[in-house]
């Protein structure tokens, strides 16, 4: 982050003398700086979640608290405090993230070492049993030179017993080595699956994240299957954040995501696209997808209970939804662009005539 104090001082010094200390001078610049800093804090919070989902949420919440304080106090002193707190949080997050990825690296290294040790044990076992089998083989060759049938019988019986014992021990040790390796690999597989689950989930809502949804859309495009995509945006969400704070805004996002999840069918894909936008993927054409969107709109739009600083309220929430069907030869980017444009047309239409009717494309 740049030094806002230095920036404000330089701006104030560069301003015309008649504007210094006036509302149009320093105060105006300060307001712009605070707005820019709040926006940067929100973007840093979102980026930290994408960079390290397991640790980014804590930083996002911390930066959200700083941003909320700045919405209430826009003085230079508050801005200086915010910059100091932000720097400390970023430094701590950097240290924690570095430690987190070092731990992940150590886990992978331990898994590889376990596999190498198991392979080494199997090699030692095979070498030991091989030596014993070779000894039995030499003894069997010597039997041919014996003339006493009693000695030959005793030697053959002893060789057979030794050979059986060697093979049984080899089999037992092999089972133990494989069982040990299987247990260790199962443990590491569980850790890797958990890491993959975290990496593909949005930390706040628990829905799939943008990266995962994008991959699923591209798979369907490459496979040439029927595909429709809907972008869902909560109307007036910025006002909720600005007037009630990010804690309330996050609560609304989680509740809204939960309602979307409940309304979706098992075969529909649902994810958080970013901010207050969500994305749905339907394995169907436009007509079927439209019927599902109409049903979703009725389900998710309505009153949501929220705890604010002034007490509990029930906030009426509407959403704008844009839908687009994939066309042959169309790229992933163009498909999403059409769905996004349809959503914004829906939002514009809502502001003009109060209806919630989106354009289909």
C-alpha cells in the first residue's frame, strides 16, 4: 500500500494556495483518498481469499473491520490508523501464509519419504528372502550327489520346509509393508482431498468458487453438451455494506447463498462469482433454464432477517438475473459476457419500472 499520509501532504503542497485547507482542497482530496483506500481494502480481502482460502478469510474480515471504521470516521487521524493497522495485518498474514505453505510442502515431502521407505523395506525383504531361497536351491543341487536315500529324503524335507517358511515370511512381510503404505497414503489422500475441497470452495458462503465453476463450464463447452449460464446479482447490496457494515453484508451473502443452494436441483452447478454475484450452470437449453430461473427468483427474493447495530431487521431483497445459452463455436468468455450483459439489463429494467424481468439471450 502507498503511504497515504505522504500522498496527502504532497497533494496539499501542490494545490493552489487559495484552496489549501478548504473543503475543495485538502478535505476534498481526503475524501477521495479514503474512498480509494476503502476500495483497496475490499479488493485485498477478496484477493487474499483467492490466494490462500484457508487463511484469507481472517485477513478479509480484519480488513473489512478497518474499512468499516473508515466509513464512520474519515479524518486524517483515522486514515493514518487504518494504514498502520492494514500494514500490520498484511505482514502477519504474509508470515502465516508462508508457514501454511511450508507445512503443506512438508506434508508432501513426508508422503514421498514414506513411499521411498516402503520401497526400500520391500527391497530389503526381497534380498533377504532371495538369499534364503538361493541357499535352499544350492542344497537341492547337493542332494544329487548323495547316495543314501535316507539322507536325500531328510535333506529334501528340510529344504521344502525352509522354502515354505521363506515364501510365507516374504508374503507376510509384503502384506505388512503394503498395509503400512496403504494407511499412510490414505492419511495423505485425506489431507489432499481436504486441501482440494478448500481450494474449490468460497470461504464465506461454502459454495464452489469461481475457478472451479469456470473449469466446469469449459469442460462442458469442450464436450459439446447443452449448456446455459445464469449470473445472479443482489440488488442494492453495496448500500447494505455502506449503511449497515460488512458484517451484516456477509451475513446476507451467506443467507442468500443458502437459499440458492436449497432451490437448486442436484444436477445444477452453483458457485459464487465474486462480491454479491453468483453463477449457475444448467445442462440444458434456454427454455428449461428459464423455467428454473423463474422458480429460483420466487424462492430467493424476499425478506431476510439481519442483526444490525441498531437491532434486528427484516430486509427485503431482490435480485437481478441474466441468462445465456451457449452457442456453437462460442468461447467461454463470450458466453459469460452475454449472461453478464443480460443481468445488467435486468438490473436497469428494475430501476426504471420496478419489475424484475431479465432479458434472455
